[in-house]
C-alpha cells in the first residue's frame, strides 16, 4: 500500500512503520460515529468507551490517524487558547479568560498523564515556553499579558529581560520574553498513533482510508463512505479545518494554512553557538508568529511567518515555496550561526480559525444527536486531547463542569459566502501583517536614530 501520508510531515515520515487499519466495508449501525482520526476524534472515542463500555463507537478517518493537523503540527502542548490572552479578555472578559486558561492548564497536564498512564512513546518533555519580543511593541504587549495573567491569578508566568532571555537562548533579535513553565513538547505523530492504540484497547473501532463523502442529518444520522454507509444514534465531527468538507459546518471556520521548515540534525557546536541548553519551546510576539523547537534528534523546527486562507477553502495547499523562503530567511536572521544549516523537510497544512479566533464545541443546531469541535487556532495539541471530555459529555447529554465551559455551545459567528468570505479573511490577514510591519519599521527607525 502507498504510504503517501508520509509526505505530509517529518513526523509522519519518521514515526516508524505503519499499517493503517482496514477501511469500512458494507453498511453498519453504531451508537456513536466519530468523523476524524486526530487528537479530538480519538480522545472522544476513548472517553466515550471508558464512560459507557457497552457503546459501539467507530472512528472514521479519511486517510490515516494524524493525517491532518494532529500529525503535522509543531508538537507544542500549551495553555494558549485563541490568538492571545489579551484578545480573549477583550472578546470574552477576564472571568472567561481565566476559565479558558485553567482548562488549558489542565489540558497540558493531561498530555503527560496520558503518556504516563498508557506508556505512549512520543519523545515527551516539558521544558516550558518562551514567547520572545523582537521589538519594543511586542515587548509592551507581552509585558501587558504578564500583568493580565497576574491580575487573574495565573501562576507560572513571568517576564524575562533581554539579558535573562539571551542567557537561555542566544539570538541577537531578542529584547525580552514571557516565560511560561506550563508547556510540553511531543512528537505528534507518535502520540496520535499511541492514542489510537489506547482507544482500540478500550474497544473503539477505527476505520482508516474511509472518507465520509456525505452526511445526512435526518431522519436518522447517516454517513456515506466509498464502501459502505454508517447509521448512528450520535455523530461527532472532530474535523477542525477539514470541517470545510461539510456544508453543515463550513461556515463556522476558515481552514488557514501554516508552514514549517526543519533543519538537519544540529551538531553540538551549533547548539552551543545559539545557547539553547534547556530545549524550551519558543514563539515570538508577532501576530503571524514564528514558532520553533528542537526535535529529539536536535533538528530545529521553524514554522509560521504567514498564514493564508485560499479562495474556496481548498485543503491541499500543503506546499508554499514563498513561505518556505521566508522561513529560511527568518531562521538565518534569528540564529546567524545556523545560516548555512541544511533544510531537510518542508511541509504545511490547514488549521481551523473561527472568525472570532476562539475554539468552539457544541451541538449542530438544536438536535443533540450531532456534536462538533473546531477552531483549535493551531494550538490544538493539549486542547483537542482534553476536548474528549467535552465531547463525551455532549454525546451522553449529561451536564458537567466541561459542558458548563463558556466555549461549549457558544454562538459562532458565521462566515459569509464566497467571494466575501475570502475578502474578509484577506482583510483581517493584511491588517495583522500591517501591524507586524509597522512595529518592525518603528524599531528600524529607532536603531537608525541611535546609530
């Protein structure tokens, strides 16, 4: 069998031999059908079977588990939900911002608990997160977020000045950083395959290479696949960016593409030259962030720089030579000793972005037979594994601390139809890029004046 999915990321290419489970053959009936074999789909199925072992739960994955964002991301299990802490507070208020942070804090711990409880081999480490400021405007915003966190009683965040952050990771561009201890790093492809094993040990059925080609809501929820149909009492769409495939969900989010480059393994001399001893995850303070980390074999993963929604919501724009060039140039500026490091892998994929930049979970309309999860914003590693608790309780129609969260069954602002949808998304993108450019220009003027 062709293993074309291995082309989708370094993680999928190097996670070891993999044989997908057979596709669905023929018509069947299940209690719960979960569409999507990523973090959210597998954790939902796992927690459903733990809660109600008698349920017949089936996961339908169009390719292989982890084919989407769950196998292509950077592997950061972090507390951030939405775009920034400040934007969340502006949109939802301080009380709900604290609620989201507390949930995400638990979600980071939850990753470690799953790794320990089930022996998931995924190169887990918990080195924390630096969000670095590259100019005074970013420093001001990040310092404001530290103060906001402190005012909300959040623990484990503090500001590092230029000397403190450069002592931890040496880049001539760093002016300071927000340090957060609650961040773990994993190999996402290994983790998602581990979660598949864990779910199957509970009795979950996993059908790979089984795309859902149509969904019929009434009279009984029914999913069409190439080789058979599934009739279900309940359906969960754990499809995030791939929600664009389903008319019932497409208007709830943009599938926005982000891209990554990965270097050759770095020698000890090169690592010493950039002083990256503690292996922290790193982001910068731009709107279109750079995010970067070291892999288990000391390659430098470097992603971000831009993010784009393509007209008509295609889901196959996994390569962008333009963004790859930007990333390689930005990597060289960030770490001059690595300017000649060889790039071994380049890849990309879509993440799910609602119009208000915040995740959403809930029922599809008033009918509680269909639930959905989307809007991970590229921060889904911890969030979408923890989301299995939310989706379990929605499916079982039971009230809990998870269904009372403000982002569960919240109103999602619908996207307009094309071409207005594309124009709106591009307007937002250009406004965010303009702010990034303006802050960089101001910094250049300050440097020129000082010179």
